[in-house]
C-alpha cells in the first residue's frame, strides 16, 4: 500500500480512520506490544461503559515530582499536581514555572543534560533501519540550529474530567482533574522538521513516534514500556518543536528537562517529556497511548473509538470554588479561555446561573495555541449561593456547549462550567 501522507489541514479523524484500518488489516505496527494484547485492550475499552480508574505505574512510590508543591498553589493527585486557579490571579499571560501543573505517568527523572542524547531511527530515515544505526543529537547540537519560540498551552486530555460526574452525573475513569491541568508558557527550541531533515527524512515516512525517558509504565500487570505516541508526519513537519527552554529558562525537571516535544493545540500526551528517541517510520505506528488510552469510547463513538488529538474549548475563573463575596460590594471577576481550534474571540459571563449574560472585556487578542485573559465587573446584591458561568467562542466559530459529549475515559470536557460561590 502506498504511504498515507495527509496535508496539515486534513481532517484528523479521517487520518485516524485510515490508520485504524491499516492496523486492523496488519499493515501497521503496534510498537512494543503483541497484536493480540492490543486487540484485547482495544476491545475491552470499546465495549466498556464505565472503565475502572487507570492504574498507577508500579515504578511510582509517591508524587514523584521534584519541585515544591505548596498547598495554596496545587492539588496533588497521585503522581500529578493540579494548579489551583486562584493561584494564577495576577501572574500574567505565562504560567509561572513554579505554578505550572505536572502530569506524570510514573516519576520525574533527573537527567544530566551534558550526557543526554536524542536518537532518531527507523525505516523513514535514509540508512537508519534500526535503533543500532540511529542518528544522534546532543543538546549542544540542537542549540546550534536556528531557534524558534512559541507561546502555547499544554493541557492534559482529561482536564475537566471530574465535571462529567459533578455536572453531568456520568461515571468516567482516570485522574479527577477539575480545570487546572493546563498552563501557557513561552517555549523555545528547534523545529522538529529541521531535525528530521538533518537526520535524513525520506519521502516514504508516514509516522513519527517520540518516546520518553521516564520510567516504564505498568498497567494491569503488563509492562507497556516508556510513554510514546505517534504523530502523523504532516503534523510533525508543521509546527512541532523540540523545546529546551520554558519561560526563558532551561526546562525544569518536571517539565521535560533537558528536551521535550511540544505539539501545539494537541492534547498534552502528544507533547512527550524527557524525549530520548524518535522513531521515524515508513509504516503506520500505534502504541497503547492511542489505542487503549487517549481514545474516545462510548455510545456516541464508532466501534474502535475515535482519536484524541486536538484540544477543545474551555473557560475558567481565577477564583476558588466556593469563594465568598459580600452583598453590596463591587468586584471584578477574572478568568481565562482557550481553544485548540484557534484563538478565543469572545467570552460571555453570567453571574446568575445562566439567566443573563454579559460580554467580558478581553485583555489579549485571539492567539492560536494560547489563551485570552478577561474580566467582568460584578456587584452582588442578594445573599445566598450563586453560580458563575463563562462561555467562550473561538475563531473557528465553536462555542462552549451546555453539556459535553460523554466518553468513558472522560476526555475533552468542553461544557460551560458552573462555578459555585456564596454571597453573604
């Protein structure tokens, strides 16, 4: 079969359907696992209506996070740390590194940048069929290449997962994030496309799969290996960056030191941290991270599930849940909205549970891959419980719905969030 080489603008679901057919027909390779094991995982996930919580990796013996996690900034969730939205008030456009959320499958590895190497290998490179004949780059090699900077958010695919239950009464599996598994930073590094071409990219390459250097992940007693997830070559050549700086400083350990992949607008699992090797393949690739995990299963999706690639549309108040306001006072409510489909062009806010809406004042212009900060005045009059709502519209014309489409693993929650407060 001729290689499938979608254009950057090709519909991602169409690309995924092609890949799934190739894999089921035995024309794609499921990296690191037997075909029988992946078929079992896929069938189980597709048939489930409420999956159990994903198991924690056997290698994790605690949070496994290097940086401090003060309670006023973070909620610790197993091996992960969620940013409290009230901790972002007044911090500026970029999320401070110290307050940036952490998503780990196992534990943060402490890697020596001086000895780190990135290996590129595979059938999609000239003269490099195996990892034993890889092309290698050190950090200094990457720094000698032309650098690019990107203001972009990184967001876990499960951000907002707990709201499927608390707002919609639906059972889902996975880490019970509220809305704090997201952050925007200024990333600096080198285009992946440039590194691929220097490594000898061939016209036959169809998939690119970065692999992390964190501990191997064990689920249901099966060692799934290092975190890895394939990208279509069109995306890899479009806007993907190998980042070595975050907000003007070398990448911290918890955020991918010394080098991570940055895949703008796509779910966070695509932006593999602590990247150690990249397979460039002339045949389609699959891994557990796009067949069993990070895939949409449920009554509204086809057999075999649907891809989780581009992020969705969300809004959040820079305010603690249950915050208290004095009746008769004058306040300014602040928040942020973002979208994986484009910039946010409009935000509306309701302070009475959705009965009336007002347009928020945007502090930032719509920005692809980033967020906008916004504010609205509020003069609460009546004591008692109240609900604050924020609803964004992006430059692609999408508006946050009243209800998110259900999937069993709780990905891509995009509904308007009801933020409870109390007026006294």
